C-alpha cells in the first residue's frame, strides 16, 4: 500500500552472488572525499557517491577524481534543503532534474538515480520521479556515522546481518574526526571481504523491467 502512495524505492539489489553496495552521501567534500577515495583504491573497492550538485560545483576536481577512479555517481539533490519537500511535483521535478543536469554535465556521466536528503519520501516526490523516469535509491543498512563515526563494535556486530545485495549508507563529509571514520571504513571493508562479500558500484540500469519503477 505504501508503495502505491509514495512510489517504488530501491533499498537492495538482489543477487545470487555475495555483493554489497557501498554508498556515500552529501559530498563531494574538500578533504574527506579524497581520503575516502584513497582508501577505496587501496582496498580495490568500487562504490557509489550520491553527490549534492552545489557541493560538486565547489569541489569539482574531487568530483572528477570520483569518476576517474571508476565509481558510480548518484543524485543527492541540488542543495540538500528540507523545504523542497513541501513543494508540488512540478517543483520537485525541477529540483531533482536541475541537480541531475548539473551533475551529468559537469562530470559527463549518467547518474544512477536519486537519493532524497534525509531519506524523505512524499507522494509528490514519487510522481516527480515517475515523470522524470528516474529511480529512487535508498538503503537498507545504515550506520549513523555522522553521529558516532564507525566504531569497531558496530562493524563487528553488523557484518553477520549483511545479505547479498544490501545497500550500505555512509557519508564522505567527515571533518574533525574523519581519521577515525576512515579507520572504521577500512575495518568495515576488510571484515566484509573476509566474510566472503565483494563490492560493486550501483549500476545505472535500475529503471529496467526487472525493478518495476514504472509502477511508481
């Protein structure tokens, strides 16, 4: 019933292989994103970055680095502002579509879909995304890393809960305590790999018949 009202939301990508999808929101950040990219490169780990268009404008060279290293790009809105969700579907189409156009023009890539700031879903957003023919891509594993980083205990306890196709939510905008976050991220990747998982970037064909977003 909720899907009929709010539209389809992709939270995992079913697979017969042990695949995880690591995603980062809110960047690119002038410092943290580059360190995240370095760590991902060291661990040969592809990921997906849901970028904010205005942040991309400020940190375009970092955005180019994300693409150059082979990571997928998603749309995390124009400005990450809450008030847009009070608008109608026409307003939301402009908000989402403008961000998509900026990101794709600046980075010369196809975005894989939209992730709404704060994970908010509304009926008007569902209508807007249907009209844009654009999937809504959220997550089913989150760590609240902006509030507590990535403590070892959280990682060790969470790994046994992972299932193939899970989408993991993290952020690449850590400031003062970004080193502790990076240490936790390295631990998360290594523990997941030891558990038999590998990582992929989210593909850009999520609007195929297999996913059913046509029924938004």
